[in-house]
């Protein structure tokens, strides 16, 4: 014993200088340098065999803790050959004290000389406080990591320290009850799952299947789990078992003498249902390239494995490579989305049923579908006025059903069939043309290949194209806005024949200063625009209009139309001859309007055909001295019922001023015969009149004025101002010539004067 202690001290002299190194550098069991022969010992017989100290490596088995339950009896035994002179010593050291010591184990407060036996080297110990058991340790107070170190004096290595050294890290655990879940699988099998839990800390687990009757009580040991969650199955232990079992689980340490609490999972029935082959029913392409929806019929709550093959490369499936695994829903038929490697190629699929509760890691040919289904890649090409649908040739004969026919479907926006093309029974006929299309409209197609199982291609959308030039807009006119500020130009289609492929808000309007001049684009918009740049009070403007279809083709120009420009010339108005309506002008209407809002006040003349002027002086004085006039153009066919005629158009509004007229006789005879007895003034639009008569020397011999002058129709010797030959002094004037001066204010406040001579005769 003294020799061992001496040798141990010699070793510690060499390692004290290393105490400043980290515990990671020393690992856990320290490398006792200078000893070429490592010691050996066992724990509980052949349960654990310890050789040497692991060279200080963290990955050595010596430094991987062995789990031992608190209070478990372990027996340590030297396994090297011994003689009667061999002495052996074991040291049990708290892990922290072991790594931080600077002196020998004999002086460490966390160590104890466990036992000494000069012949067998046996030592029996319990990791428990000595106050509770004589085999325990006085320094032990809780579970944790400890180091068992063995030294002996049997080494004969030349120049060696004269002893063997072996070391093993152990972890003392307070044995908890393990945490497990169980699932009943198909085929009379039970699956036991150990989740990641602080309770699952054992080196081994013992699972007992206790029959509720009879003597068949198999036991399954799991071995040390490599990671958690950890899953084991009963395998064939319960195959054909027809009664319930009581399942218990107990955690074990590697030494095998741990007494840990038992987890009782209670009574379990092991007669699980049989799983049958699934049935592959259809594969349907989505709108995404290479994406398909595969429908499989199987039992409820059964998982599926899908396998894929390229029929151009192989006729068989690789059942070692699963393409996709997915769980079922509560229905017997459900679908899953697949993305194939290349959307332009054909791929075939088979399905395998799996126990959803206890999935297998290997394929089962007996649970693989008899049927397979293959994709149908298709394309759609748009050329002028034609959509061409093509697809790849079907696989002539697939498992579960041979080729039957192709059929192309055209779908509407709701996904319903808009047009169904006739079935094609010839497997090599791979094209359909759709000519009933509208330029610019989007069309949706898919192709069905019927093998008994149905295979639909992707849903493919294409925009129809055309090189055709659209026809011109048939109905077009130019008018004025109600307030006559802007030219308003509008195109119309016959309500019974409105094109469906017009590009929205893409009508083009062109303008020129004369009907045969150069036109330029002024605006792009809807069917109606207001041309705010046109000076409608100065001249006429001419227009034509086009429309663009959904294929970006511009139509031919519409008929050219020009705004009706109205221009006054004294009391006469004149307007332009060019038609403002694409259908042509039938007749014109002259109308008096309210200038503030353009509303029609009165129709002055109508049904003027091929007439482009109007003299307002013919209008009675009651129409006013100042009036506002506008021309309305009626289109050809305006009076034909049901002709869908274009509306009438309007010109600009003009102001007409009609001058006042004064007429007076140059001779009058005031002789009482009631004929020309009074010199009076006749005229239009007279509001106020002043009359002065002069003798030959310039003296005023007569003066009179009148407000509220009667209209022309009411003017006579009794109603108006006039000279009857009597001078203001009451004397009768002699025959002869006299000068006069007449001053008139008209209805709009303008004043005019007329002077001349008159002849008085009796």
C-alpha cells in the first residue's frame, strides 16, 4: 500500500504543473503520463470493461459517462493478472474536485479510498451517503458526475513509474420514471416512442409485454438510445397475438442493477386493422408549370408513399427512393400536389399505403397500387386567328388501364367547360386547332388523356392574336358641348353589333383644319372626348377616329366629319357645308338659344336642305333686337323609325344684333282728310324718340319726345310722336320746306340721330 501511495505521489509531482490548464485540455480522466501499460478493471463483472485512461481524449469511452443509479451496488474488479504481491486501490472522486485538485487523491476532500484487497482487487461500493449505508461515502450529497480511478503496483515496464492506471467517468442519476407514448400499428405491432425528456436519461430500457391471460410475457430491451425522440417496435413478438397486453417500461443503467420506477401504460389491444393497397384514380395539372394534383383512394388515416418513373428511361420503379410521403385526410379519397422535375416531360406515378401511426422505413410491394397514372404535358400556341393545342403521346399501356382517348377542353373564367372538342381515339393524333376565337381574348385549355385513370394536362392560358385590321368605326359625329365651349367628338357602334375586342380607353382621335388637310393625333381616350384646344368660335375643325383591338391593331379611319361653324354677317348668318355626321346631313334647323346654358328657346327655321345661310332681319321685332342663334344638323335617317340614327349635332352659338330702322315720309298734308295728316317716324326696336322741327332760319318751331315707343306694328298717327303742322306757339305753319332732327334710343340703349328736310303742303 505504501508503495502505491509513493508511486501515486510521484505521478502527481509531474501533473501539478499542469493544473493551470483548463479542464477541457485534461478532458475528464487525466492522462497519467510515463506509464506504457494501462490498467484494466470491470464494473459488475462483464457489464462494463475499463481499459486505461483514454489518453485524456474527450471522445474516449473512459470519458463518456456511464449512468449508474443512486444507491446501486457496483462491484469493481481488477482484470489484469495478479500475484500474491499485487496491491490494488480504487479512488472515487467528485468530478469537480477531481479536475480542480492540486494534490494527490489521498488528500482530496472529494475522494475516498474505496477499498483495498491485495489478492482479488474486488471492491463493492454504493453511491450514497455513508450515513445511510456503510458502503456509501461521507462526501456524497447528490447525483452528478464522479471519477473512478484504479492504481496497482504490478507494472514492470522499464523505467516506468511501477504502477498501472485506469480511469472511468460515471454519472449518478436519481432514477426517474421514463416518459413514453404507445401506438398500435397494423399487423399486430406496437410502437413505443421515447420523447426528448429530462426523465429519459437511461442507458437502456426494458419493455415488458404482459399477457392478460396465459404465460406469454415477452421482454424487449432497447439498448442505449443514440438520440431522442427514440422509437422501437414490438416487431414479431406479438404477431398473431389475439389478447390484450399490459405494457410496462423501466429505465436501466448500463451496469444492469438499477432499481428505477416502472411506467405502466395499462391495457392495450394489439389487433390492428389490415392495410390494403391504395388506388390511383387521377392526376390533374394546375395552372403552374409542372405542378399536378394526384388523387389516391385508400383507407382513412393511411399515409402514402409516392414513387415516380420516367417512361422514356425505365419501365420499373425504384422503391428505395420515395418521391413524396404524405398523410391522408378523413376521407377515403384525397389529393396531394406534386411538382415534377420537368414540366415538358411525361412522368408516371404509383402509390404505396403506409401505416400513418407506425410508418415503415422500407417499401412493401403488397401495399403498392396496381395502377399507375402518367402526366400529359401540353402546350398552346397562338397564331393569327387560331389557337393550336398540342400534347405528348400517351404511354401506350400503363399499369391498370390502356390508352382510351384524348379530349381537349376549353374552359371559361369559372373553370367550367366552355367548349368540348370531339374525342380522339388515335394515340398518334396529338393536335387540335381552335379557330372560333376573338383577337386579344384570353383562352384556357387542358387536355385529357383517358387510361381508365384520367390524366389532365396543366391548365394553359393563351391570348389570341390576329393580323387582321379592324373595320372602321361606323358611327361618328362632331358637335358642341351644351355651353358651346368645346368641340365634342364621339364614336358609336350599332348597339346590335358592338365589337367585343376593343381595347378599353384606346380610341384615337385625329384633327385637321380642313376636311382634306393633314390630320394629326390629338387624344387617346374613350368613345367621347372634348377638344378643349379647338377655337370653335373662330373656325370649323375636321376629325376622324380609329380604335385599337386587343391585338394592338389600329382600325381604318372613320368617315371624316367637321364641326358646323356659324358666322354672322350683319343680320345674316352663314354656316359651313361639310357634314358633322358620318351618315351625312339631312337638314338644318335654325334655333334661338339661351347663351348661358345652350338650351333651345325657339325654333326659328327648320328643314333647311342644302341651305347654309339665314337672314334674321325677316324675324318680327318681337324676337328682339339682340338674339343668340345656333344651328342644329339632323342626320340622314333621323326620321326613320328603328334606324338607330346618330343624334343631331350643334354648331357654335353666335350673337346677332339687328339695327333699328327709321322711316318717315318726306312730305305730309295736314288737311284733315285723315291721310298723311301727320309727320311721324316708323321703325324697329325704338325705345325712346325725340323730334325737333326747324324753320328756314334755324328756329325750333316744334319739339316733342316719347318713351316706350310702340312696336312697328302698332305705330300710327294716333300712337306715336309726330308734327301735324301746328307750331309750339299754336300758329299754323305755312306751306313750304322745313328741317327736322330725329334722335332715337333703341332697345339695347344705342342712340342714333337722323336729320333731313320735309315738305309741308295743304
